[in-house]
């Protein structure tokens, strides 16, 4: 390509570039459009539809919820204190027995024979001691001779007491009133101290054992009322704390508590699971908001309130928490309109529109359809 051709090519490219740059500026003159028309029309933000309610005083109860287990008032595995053959069982499984009732008997014929022998000797020794005492009063014998007779009598009585104790070891008696469970031995079987005869349980009253966080150690004391529920029973049961562990469990950081429940009708059984509720304190005139209205952030907890058609973010200080509400200690006042829906879409200064203003005048909560809840 010669120099003249190259010149015309460059000139054409340059002309094309100038035309592209100048076209927007000359377009209004070419097509009659007004240059005063705005190039961009900003869109106005539409108000967000939200629900809210006016804060008013309401009671707040601090509740502690825990899980517990029903325990028998007394419970023991019945067993013999010695080894031998079982010759009698005197209870029925599942029956009620009184304290001191004979539950089972082991063969003690050899011990009874020894007892009869010692008791026969005891009668002779008692008569001898009486004669020796009479002679001593008349100075017919020495004091040493009388002391020997007394020692012989005391030794024989001690042998009898020892034998009676060994006979008692062949018997199993109820240590307290209660219900006897299933039997594990039969008549004629050989038993030892490690052989379990049955389990005796006292089910009235029952103990309710549960744990509470360590921060409540000073509030829950003996006499504190406890409400609990058991599956299968609609009505809550009432118990009373009688003992609190003096130390904190270093693994769970909780304190073990026990309460007594009368169970006079015997409807509840030991070992059942219980849901425990304890009311620690009550604030009659508090600011309490729904949990879903509270937004936790790094800087703290905040909520949104309605101010002059806009959402205003306010950081608050929280107190007692219940299942669905949170007490506000600082940041809100009675009469503020708290926004309860759309909280994740709200921003400070965002235009908002309340669904139902009439409900707010009556201090009622409103839903998205404008109906009072």
C-alpha cells in the first residue's frame, strides 16, 4: 500500500471515531429532542409493610426448667446375713409389708438346739448364784466364791445373746413399710449374703431429683415449691425442696436438688421421668418483647421501633428470658411501637407502613393481614 492509500485509510478511521464521540451531543438537534430532559429518573423506595404493637407494662416471671427423676423414699435389696438353706418365704410379690414383718427364714435347727442347751444351763447357774448370794450374806462363803458364780452366769448370758444374734441372721425382716418387688429365691435353695431375695421399696412419699444451674444456688433452698409434670397425667404435680447439694458438679456446673412429693394415692412409680418447673421471681410491671423481635449482633442486641413513618434501630439491654419473651431493662419505654415482623429486612431509616393502626391504638398486637392477634 502506497502512502496516499494509507493516508485515506487513517483519515476514514479518524472520522469514524469523531462521529461516534459526537453523535450523542448532536442527536437532540438532529431528531428534535429536548436537551433539558433528565437523563436518569431515581425510583422512590416503597414503604415496607410491617406489624407492631405498643409496649405496655406486663408481668414477667423468671422460670427455671429442668428434667428430673422420681426416686423412692427408701429402697433396699433384701438378703440374708449368713449362708444356709431357705426353708420359708412369707411374702407375695408386689404386696405391701409392714416394718418388722418376717420375709424369709433359713434353716436354724442346729442353732435352736444350742440355744436350748444354754438356756437349760442358765437355769442351773441362776439358782447357784442365788444360793451363793444367800451364803455370802451370812458370811458362809468368801467373796471370791460368789464372784465366780456371778462370772459364770454373765458368761452364759453372753453366749445366749450371741446365739440369738446368729439365729436372727437366718431371718429376713422388713426394715421399713413398703412394697416388696419380685422374688429371686425359692424355698429349698441355698442362699448366701450375696444372694438377693427381693427389693423393698417405699413409694410414699417419692423423691424428685433434678439439677439447676449454679447461679441459682442461693435462691433454691429447703421449702422452695416445685411444679413437675409426668407423662400420662394432665394435671401438674406439686413438690417441696427438702435438700440441696452443698457442692457444684464440676462437669456440668449444676447443683443437684431433691424435693418430696406425697404420692398418697400411689399413682406414680419410682424411676419415672419428670419435667420440672421452678418460678424464681416475678416482675409485675416490665417491658417484655417477643423473642423474634430481638436481633443479636456483635455490638449488642437491638430492636426496631416505629418513628415518624420510618424504622429506627435501638440497642437494648436484656434481662429475664422466657420461652417466647425477653425482658428489656434499658433502651425502650412504655408507649414505644415495637416492630415485630420483617425485622431481617429492616434498616435504620427505612420507610415502613404499619398494617393496622387501629389495633395499635388499643395496644394490641397485629398480624400481616391487619387482624388483632
